[in-house]
């Protein structure tokens, strides 16, 4: 099925990555401990979150709503956005067009 988008894919993933980084203990999405996460270089952390954002983007193409840890991710194809909530609080809206 897939997600339709009009923006540059890399820009969407960058926004999605930033949204994931803004969540406290985001490393738990990768089943890492704080010690493991903090042991990574900043570039490695960024790459981990970018890979996760990429995987979640494609996952939302098959299931418009997903739970990851305390987060709910949803793809609203009518509004052309991905919405990220963490513990019921709006974290980010990623625009697809």
C-alpha cells in the first residue's frame, strides 16, 4: 500500500527522526538500556533514530496506526501527515506534502 508523499523523502525522515529524538528515553524503542544508548557516539545515536524513523514510515504504510513503547504513531492520509503522540501528549506532526 505505502504512504504517498510530496516532500523530499529525506526531509520527511529528518523531521520524523527529530520527533523521535524529542521523546524521553527514545532508546527504549530500540530495546536499549540507557547505558547502551549513552555509550554510543552522537552520530551513532542519530543513525539509530534515522533507521527507526525509516522503518516506522514504511510500517505506517501497511498499518495506519502503530504503538511503539509509550508512543502512538498514526498516518492521516486525508491530511497528509504523520502524527506522533507520547503518553497521550502531541509530540510532533510530520508533513508529507
